[in-house]
């Protein structure tokens, strides 16, 4: 193809994908695909300098901010970074630096992880957070201060007053564990799952309702400073990258300890390898390592190109993506009846594991991506965790490939599927009789965070269901009447049967929150179960709770309240509960209140407490008839804030909720409580 035509084609494609990524927050292609196209354009422009135009995507970063938030102009632009693929490109970077500076000796480098999230610039005036902004087009971002205040890792006030103005730069990320937890909740609610932690983080920053941002439990890691207009800037801040981060840590920012200072590039290359090995076990996603010239004087000398600073480069790990053949698409029925299409793949090694199955999320998503059986597809381990099919390679599609047809009946029980308005999942409504749902409900019940019944694994459950020894969760507690039959089973010796029955017995006294979570009440997750247990104290009381009582509670919205009420009105559920209780399931229940001084009052504890563990403080409140909650809302009466309190304190101030110090809280307790 003619180079000029190809360059034009790449430019318009890159512009489009840039817009999808930065503005719409909804990429259509993978980062690797984008990087490859970008690379190709850079190479073309280098080979044919007449093709370089000012409006080329290689000459600028990002696109305009979306409307809805007020624009904020960065005092120092938020630049992008050049990429290095492979160690040799790091060595070339080192050579360039030395040439530019006219040095023969080794340069001091600083390396840190490249967090895979959303960039953010925080402006502090006299040590107080004034604005938080997204990167936007690099020059102008969006003011998302209200949302940023919900992020725990963002100090609202620095630990040192710092007269003047300073921009702190960093990345907002979602931890993998939070991502998994939120997606699990989304599955139970029949909502669309987040695609990856980065999208969940950057989408979280753009919520018009900051409560929704808070729900995403985002983190913030600082990696540098922008403009520094301080009367007398602390030396550490302006001397070196390494000392600046040390200083930021002192004034209250989360700085990861995986950093490296090295004289010469070889030490940095070792660090890059080490981080590459540690990558799968990190609690958050990274997409590379950023290598920076450590000395700020040298950084200034090196300056910037149109694309980014000359003094830094982003080393990118080989993509955790791979091509493979999609053999077939089958559907899975989840615990709550949601129907998920799953790809059966030709096994492929990606991101450190062999993947032979990948989720296709739901039939809307499948339709949008236009994935078909027999296609060559791109598979990726999103956020290092759940393998997913990114999309098909259309050029390789066979002419006779047919579009998959969504099922109309449940593959497990043949009940006609339904689709609730506004929700993306097809659903099997036969919650009690569908073998797939019954099996998932049992597997959930025995799970580690629920009743934790060891020896009752997934295969075991399916086998016992098939034999008719299990039917619903209450039937687990009748297994001891089938001891003789159990002993007949393959691989079930005396000892394993004894162990299984003992594990079942032992589970009977699991604390109430775990039992509530295990029951699989619609919309009640782990945290919700804890809140309910705290508020009601016994299963019996919760059983009779009505919508109006439930909706008063912290963290319980209208939908959850009616789900709970409905669940306890269902006769089958009530029968199962009666059978559980009759079988001796007796959760350890909260102690009865010893006083009523906090009757009807809800407390939230935040920050560091000196005299109490938070759990003990909460238990004390409950003993006095009050409630303890995990988040601040209009239903909160008191927030007890210790040092380091962040978003909860801010929320309390915003809502006008009374804020107490630990001493003031102690003073409210009757003498001798402690
Ligand atoms: S330094 C002048 N350090 O990567 C640019 N950036 O391509 C200085 N990022 O959007 C950037 N982790 O938000 C730097 N440890 C790190 C980073 C990091 C993630 C992001 C940054 C920016 C992009 C640059």
C-alpha cells in the first residue's frame, strides 16, 4: 500500500480508538493492537518525514474531555510516555540519554511500576486538596474532585501544611480483589460485568453521583509531581525522583515499595524482569515499568518532545493476549439462573496459564463483538484474572461461519428463558427445580467464605445430586442418615466419610453473617450479610423483617430490601430454614445489648483508633443498643474519626454528620465500660 494512504488510514483509526479509550471509556480494540498501529505510524513517519503532520496522533496525546464535568487546565501538562518493547529498546533509551547529555559514564535511573488505571492530577493549596482532575487531553482534564474525595488513598489534607500550590500526579486503580468482588455482585444482580479493573477505575471517576464512585473502592498511587509553586520547596521534592517519592510518602501518599534506583541501565533491566515475575501475584494490574532519569536537573535538561518527556520511557511487557480457535460456544447457568455464553477454546498459553475456556459475558456482548464458532479469536486475561474473548479476527473467518443463536430454553432444565427489562442476562426462572441452579446454590453454600464445609467439593456435590442424596441445602444436614450409602461410593473410605460428616456438624455453628451469605438471598453479598446480621442479631428477627425496616438500614437500597422480603416470603425458603434449624444449625448470634444508651443510633468508625480495635469499638456500640456501619450516609448519626481518616470523614463533613474524636466517643460511654 502507498505509505501516504496507509499513514492516513492509521491516523484516522488511531484517532477513533483514542476517542473510544480516553473519552468514551469504551475501547473496541486491545491496547496491544493500538500500540502496534501506533508503532507502525511512528515508523512510517520516521521513514518518510514528509508524512509527519502536526495533527498526527503521534504528535499529541489523548482527546478532549467529555462534557458533564467542568474543564480544568493542568498547570504542567500531563504527558504521555514513549514505549519500549524489549530490553534492547531500554538500552537504546539509555544510549539516547547519554548522547543528549554528552555523558560517557553511567546515568542514575529510577524505575517503578506502570500502574494500569486512570491518571489523576491533584492540586493542593496550602496542603489542602483543592481539585482532582483526570488527564483529559493532557492539557485540560475534567474536574472530578467530588469523586476523588471518595478515594481513600487520596489525602484530603497533607501531613505537612506546604504553603503554596502543588500538583501531585498519580494513578487511580482498582485492586483485583475489589474487581472480582464487584463483578461477583454484578453477576448476582444480573448486571453487566466490568470489562477490566482499568475501565472500572476510570469509569468510576466519571460518575456524576460520587456515591457510585465510592462503591468502587478505588485506590490511588502517586508517582510524581506536576507544577510546584511552593514558597520554599522542600529539597527532596525537587532534587530527584527517588527523593520526591519519599517526600510524597511522608506527606501522606501511597507509594509502592517496588521501586529501584540504579546506576546504569542493566540494574533496571533486572528490576523489569523481577517485576515481570511478580506481576501475576500483585494485588493490582500493571502494564509495564516506567524508567525515569533520577536527577531532576538532568530531567530539565532533557526536556520534552511533543509526545512525552525525553527523560522517561515505559517498558511494556509482552501482551497477555493470544490468538486461538474458538471451537464452540456453550451456555452456563449461574446460581441465580443467569445464562452466560462461554467459549470452548483450543488451549492457548496466555498471561502465564493455559486457557481453554473464556467468558463471553452475555448474549448482547457476543452479538456486539460478533464472535462465531470456528473463528480465530483474540483471548486475553483481563486484569490478570478472568480470561475473556476480546474479538474475532475477521479476515480468518470461514465463509460458512454462522452467528450463534441465543438459547430460548434453559440447557439444564428446558424451562423457557426470560429476560428482565433493563438487565443484560437471559435468566432461567426455575430457581428451585433447575439442576444447574440447585448445584450452584449448594456449591455456594459450602464455600470457604460461607459455611466452609471441607470435603464437599464441586464434583462431590454433583455426584451426590445425581444419586439423589442431596436435593437442597437442608439435605446436606441429612447426609449422616446415609452413611452406609456414602461408604459404598468410589474413593469414600471410612475416614473420608467421617471427616465429611464431622465437617458438616462443625459448620452448624458458623456465625450468622456467614449463614446469611451462604443462603444465597438475592442481592445479599458478603458485606450485606454482615450488615443484616449486625442489625437483626438473629435469623428469626430477619425472617420477619419488612421492607420498611430493611430499607432504613445502611447499605440496603429499595431493590435489596424487596429482594430480602420476597425471599423470606417464599414457602420453600422458609421450609429450608426450618429444616436447617431443626437439624441443629445454630449460628453464633450477637450478644444481647447490655444498655440502650445508643438505641437507634448508627456509628461509623474511621481512621486509626488508639484505645480500641475497630471491631471492639463496633461491638461496644452494639452492646449499648446502637448500630455500627461501614459507610457514611444520611442514616449515620456519628462518625468517630481517628488520625488518617479520609473519605468517610469528608463525607460526614459534607452531609453535616456529627464527627467525634475517639476521646469524645469514650466520654459518651458509661464509666467502667472499658
Ligand atoms: S510517569 C511525564 N509513572 O502512564 C509523564 N506514569 O503513558 C510522566 N502511569 O497516563 C508519567 N504509572 O498516568 C508515570 N509510575 C508511573 C506510572 C505512570 C502509570 C501512567 C500515567 C500516564 C501514562 C503515561
